[in-house]
C-alpha cells in the first residue's frame, strides 16, 4: 500500500497491481502466486484464508523501513482510491492458476465503489479478458503479452480490445503505430532505465509503465524542456 501512496504523491497518472483469490474467496493484491519472495509466509496465496494473510508482513523483505506493511486487499485499495483520481490497471493473475469467478468478483467490487471509469482490467489469460467483456463491456480491458507472436497484428485486429500491454523490449515503433491505428491504447511494461523510458516516449506510446514514477516524470519533463 505504501507504494500506491507514494505513486500518488509524486504525481503518477495511475498504478498497476496484480489480484489473486484467497482460499475463502477474498481479493488480495500481491505480485507472485506464492508468498515466499515478498512476505514472511510461504506457499501459495490460494491456500491461505484472508485472516491468515492479514498476519503476513509484506514490507520487511523489501526494507526494514517497511516492516509491518501488510498485504493489501482490493477493497482497501478501492476505498483509498475513492479519495484520489488515479487510474488503476488491475491485472487478473489467472494465467497460471485457476481462480474461479475472479472476473465477476472484481467487477462487483469495481461497481460497488463506482470506479468503472478509472479501471483497466488486464491479463495474460485472454480468455479471462473475453469473460470480462461479456460480463462488463463498459469496463476497459487490455491484453497482456510477454514476447510477441509473429501474427500479433492479426491477433489485435481480431480481439478488438481497448488496451495493448506488451513487454517493452518486444515493442517496436512500427507495431506501436499499427496498434494505435487499430484503436488500441498502448501501455508497455516495464520501462525503468532512462534509455528505455526515452525510447518508449520516442515511439509515441500512450502510457509508460515503470517501477520508478518519480524518476520517469523527471526524465520526461527534462526531455520536453530540452526539445522546446
């Protein structure tokens, strides 16, 4: 949660996070399917109840300064977001594990907090995105890719979704142009170095996803000033 607060403080346009289901069907925000790397617990997220996950420390492995930071729940983040204007890219982390009805659960929570206009639902599981489209055609959806198939332009043309989220190293200037001409909002992930941030900006992408929003803002503002 501290990372989201900091992103808002430095002036980021939005935040991105991954959503999983607990054993008892609660929506929880954590990157990995397992808890080992980032928390004081071990094993799969899906094997713990919400109450058990609330006991985890999700900050101390990053830095002692964040000791005591808990695993955020989606409802908590949506409650907090009601007081700001951040766009939220919610990745459904169901490309490796099956989380039954996660699409409907997330959509219901979005509607509860009236956040439809501020959400992008994305996934590497494109069948899940098709289900989101069926359940909530009014909520923006995006297709995630890591590595791109040779027929990517045909895939984008057939899927007709709103967002195209390729990994930054795979994106080319020509593909960015083709995707935008098909009506896609292009949001590559993750550009962290100055070189890659400037490269994505030169391509003309719509959004740059980064782990370092404050640095990225400074890089882009300096670029804009120097080009004047």
